[in-house]
C-alpha cells in the first residue's frame, strides 16, 4: 500500500467475504452486504487500487504439483547486515521449491518454507541452495507434518 487505508465495517466485511471465496460475483457480494452492486464494485476497485487487496489466486493441492514433503528451514546468517539479508532473501525467493520466505527476529534470521518431492530432494536442496551460501552460518530443517489453514470468519448478511 502506498498510503494508509483505513477499512470501515463494510470494507472489512467485503475483504472477509473475498478471502473466504474470491469467486463470489459482484452481485453476490453486494447481496451479502446489503449494498448496491455499483457501490460494491467501487469499493472492490478502491481496495484493489489502494493495495489492500493484493490479488486473487487459486489454491492448488501440493501433491498435484509433485510436492509430497514440506519443510521449514531456519537460517541463521553469518552477519545480520543489510547486504547479507538482501542477498540471502533475493536468493531464497528465486528457488523454485520455496513456498514462502519469512525474515524473522530471534535466534534465526529467516524461516524458509519449501515443498519438495521427497527426502532426497530436500537433502539435495539444503546442500546446494542453503549450506553453500556464503551468507549462511547455520541451518536447521524441520519437517511439516500438516499444514492447517484457519477458516476465515463467515460473514452473515447482517454483519
């Protein structure tokens, strides 16, 4: 967002509805919120233009993409300088297996969520894409047994 945008009650409800089901038509959104479709469309457009809504996507089953194992790789850098942070971040987000990359506070500098075919792929990925980096001091890999995405709050017509 380029400027601070404050959500009112209707905008908040609109965002929640779209997070729950981004395929709702403008007419359906307007009906849920008891507002005119033209008003609803203007609000959606404003939320997109202001950067509040960053995009719409389809969630894909990882196994359909050949991902049968996921892991979190905690990375500690040798030095926490701007140059090293940016260099490692840019490298991490360029790796095709990376699902998400988090720059964090604490004993580790990054948490990198990866999706791979199997344990051999994970081992090879950590060896070639992480331990060989000059910025990296230490990594620790944790397997993800289950990814649980919280359900979004359902919005009633009278919210």
